[in-house]
């Protein structure tokens, strides 16, 4: 039976689903759904990518590298900015509406027949495995949703595991200590499968190294087995050298920030571990230069940036990038976030460098109120605004060459602001 005829109907259905909270067997629903579709995950070679921040950027770097090598590559990422088709791509092209609608109808039938309680992310993960298997990708890049150990993606053995970073997010599910969070993310480490990491905390690194040794998984750590040596940074690009696997490759990145240096290096190291992929130094440079990632320190107009920095670690990376790529400027932040996030640390970091800070409320039930966010700021020039679109228009009409506008916070906010700002530039 065809229940849905549009992507909007599919999305509404998926967002209505509730999985009933924590389960005694967290992956049982995933295995039941996958079995109904012939266990497609067993037919897809893949790289598994976990981490608090940097997963999407790292996946994007890897996708460009693999495409440059002539590999047919699938990528499963989240969240989406405009349409949920963005979560499932092959060679950078979104899944078609027609196929996505068919897949959602098929999985809805299974859920009803088997009386399963599945959530949005579980179903999207099943769709990804099925899509990549049926389209015969050479390799898939599977991005973890939350954690790693009991994440919906953790149902098969990868060619390489990746942990981009460890930070404090989703502490209600992963634990509130660095050790607890690291153990959850290290759940993607598999026996004898190489693991590539860019974790900056010594405690996290040591724990990952210990778990990798227990699993006899070769461990490649940023700053030890591979690294990025910075040569030049400006507001357009950063230039440096990536050293790994006996290679020393000069690269240019259009994605700015020290965190993107780490992400690019992780991507190169992970791809070079694949036995069936060959890349020249020129191909590595071309691929990394081409890589861009929407909503991550993305410049939409001169001195107007958007960045989905939705936690403390993400905001720290944003501020480091701003102050290094665009020093001595007047920074104007517009911030919106969800109520279930810890905003205090992010707001405190913005307060330190901001010329002005404006807070707004997203039109969503889980959104944090602008007034509540503003109360957490100590900045002398803070304000709560109801109409961020008018605020942006007025800023653009009165700004000087030293003013830099940064729209940041929840990726839901970024997904609304991005097309609006792009339209202003047309």
C-alpha cells in the first residue's frame, strides 16, 4: 500500500515516530528492519565515522578524495539543511524523491506488519544501507547519529573506523564525563579494523588507544601517526602540509579553521588505509581544495558567515577560526538554539569577542526562548530579537567594512537563515 506520495508526507510521518526511549536491546529494531530487507549492510563496504563535532566535514573531505580516485561513493550524513534527501547521496548527488518515497513506504509497511517501534534516525539508517547496497556503491561513508556503541549505524564491520573528536553533547544519553563519552564513541572500534582519531584530550586519546589495543585495531592518532603543518591562513583559504602513511602532501583548504585541518588530515589518513584506492599528491590537493560543507563557517555574502556551532566545542572552533582568519574585526553574532542544549559555555565564549550579540527564538516546540538565552549573556550590547530577518537586513544596510556578521547556533536555525541570506545576495 502506498501511504505517501511526497517527500513532505514522508518527513512528517518519520518525525511523528517515537521509539519509546531506552531499550533493553538497543539495536534489536535495527536488526529486525535490516533483516526484512535482506541485510543490505552486509553488502556495503564502508568507513564508519563517529565524533562529537567534525563528522560531516570529514565525510565531505573523504567523499571528494574517493570521487577523485574514481570510486563510486555513498554518504549518509545528518542533519539535513533543506530536504531530507540530502542525508543519502551517491557521488554528491541526493537520492531522488521517487526512490526516497518508495523506500519510506516500504519500511512503513514493515513497521506495521512487524509491530516495530522505530524512530526517524533508525529508519533513515535502514534506507541508507538499502540504497547503497542496491545502487552498488564501491564504498559508503556512514556517519554516526549519537555516540557509537549503540548507534543505529553500528550493525556491521567497517573497513576503517574514525573518531573525529570528543566533546560534551547528548550527555543525557552518553554520560557526563569524558571517559563515559569516549567509551560510547569508541564502540565503533572493531577487532583488527584500523581506527583513525583526532581527539585532542589526552585522557580521551589514552582510553581510545587502550580500547584499540584490546581489539588489536591499528590506531592512527592525529599529532602522532599523521598531522597538518600550517603554512598560511587568510579569510579565503588555509595552506599547509599533511603528513601521513609516509606521504607529505601540500594542500589548500577552502574550509577554514584548525578543526578543518584536523578533519582533512583524518580524511586523508583514513582513505590512504584503503587497499584498493590510489591517489597521487595532485589528486589529494585537488580533492581537498574542492571540498566545501554547507553551514560550517560558510561565507554567504562579504563578511557574512553562517556556522552550525551548536555546542561548546563547536563554538570554540568557530571563535578560533574567526579570530585567526578575520582578526581585529567587529563581530556581530545572531544566536538561536534548542532548549535541550547547554548554551552557557557557548554564549560565554561569544561574549568575550563580540561587538554585539543578538538572540532569537526558533519557531519550534523545543526551541530556547530568546529572552532566556539573553539572560545567560553578560555582554553590554546584548538583545533579544523577534524578527531576525529584519535584523539582518538592517545590519547589512548600516555595516562598515570592519563589521562581520555571524549567524550561528542550531542547525535548524542555519537551515532557515541560509536560503534567506543567499536570496539577499541575488
